[in-house]
C-alpha cells in the first residue's frame, strides 16, 4: 500500500471518522486492536469497505469466544490484547481465515512474541515524512483560503459597485443625504 495515499477509518457506529492518514498509521491501529471487524476504511473518504477486506491490515483470525460464537476477523495484536485482559484463554480456538487452519491459542506462537519495534532511524524518517505531509496539507489549505478570500473580496466590490449604480438610478445615496 502506498503510504502517500490518504486513508480514513469509520468506526462501526458511523459517528467517528478518523483521517486522512497514511496507510502505515491505519495498519498500526489494526495491529494495536483499535480497528474492529465492523469498522470501515476508505482510501478516498467516499467508498467504504469493512476493514477485514483490506488484506494488508492482516485481520486474518476468527476468535472462538464461546462454542458456536466467533469474533473477527481480527489481528494478532487484538488476540494478544484479549489474552492479556483475560477475555480468552490458552484453549481458545483461533481460525486463520486465509488458510482455514484452526488451532488453540497456545499453538499460535506469534501471539506471544513481542510486536516488532521500529528502529529510531525509521521513526525519524516516519516523523519527518508526517511533518512534511502536514506542511503540504497546511500550504494547500492556505492557498485555498486565499482563493476564497480573494473571491469574496471581488464579489463584495462588484456588489458595492452595483449598489452605487442602483442608488444613482433611484436618486438615493450621498446626494439625497445632503438635502
């Protein structure tokens, strides 16, 4: 996924929309269990799909929360969080939606591996890129605001000129005020 593209996240109730953001941020939110299987994502803010439909978010696992009841698809990060909070046990069944393979949590070693921590150099590059993108967004907003202000000033000047014309035609204005 291009990190330059702007992505949006709509929470399942539709009241909260986050973005635009780079895909890397959206991906991190999925890893951090901030995105639920019912949330929707969009690359344009108009066309929305459920988050698990984007393969790069790695929302690949169904969690058997009780017999015949499943949560997901979700990420390894969400599974880790469910386990750490005591919501699921080592005997909980996880099904990989990509392969159809079902195993218990104790067989999923990646759940117990700490998440990869980016290097300081990567963080600096990411922060610099984010700042540069924000500066570009602010510059574009400033150009747009200037355009709107100039357009408003032109319309005001035209309206004042038309008002003066009408006052002359009707014989009102400065001359009638002097009388």
